C-alpha cells in the first residue's frame, strides 16, 4: 500500500510586486522568449503573473520542502470578470487560467487585490 501525504504550501514569499492599470498593460510588460506562450492566473477579480525563484540551490529546495515558495516578483492588474484570453493591441496574447479552486492562489489573489488601491 502506498502512503499518500498531503502537505500544502504554508507560505508564499513575494519579493517584489508590480501593479499595472489593465491586464493588457501587464501583458505588454511581460518578457517572453520567442514562441513561449504567456500564461496568466486569475482569481478574486485579479489577473497575475508570478515569476518563481528557481529551486536550484539546496536552501531553496529545503524551503520548498518545508512548505515555502518564493516568487521573485508578481505582476498583477484588476480584472473583474474572468476571460480565458487577454490580448494587447498590436501585441501578444495570453491564456488566462482560472485558479479560483486553488486555496493558495486564491489567497495570493486576495492579497494582491488589497493592493489595488495602494500607491
């Protein structure tokens, strides 16, 4: 018999937050490699693009195993209604994934949403 262990993420540590006025502005400011698709996340009326810190050191792997993930930065914008695509005029398009079913990503989106009015 296989022992299945559920060990959810305990903390998301965001090192930098970049707020954009619109989802299209966010999309225009994402640096993508040629041919790489843009994938954005949506929950709680917020669209966001996290850039994770790669687990390429033993310290980061240890943190990950202890339930902590690190994002170098997160770009976000308010997007009240979910749409499966965002397109910038004369620019890139992005697939938008509704992550509302993820407790962790929903909490991140709520945290970001509280920053919409902050300057």
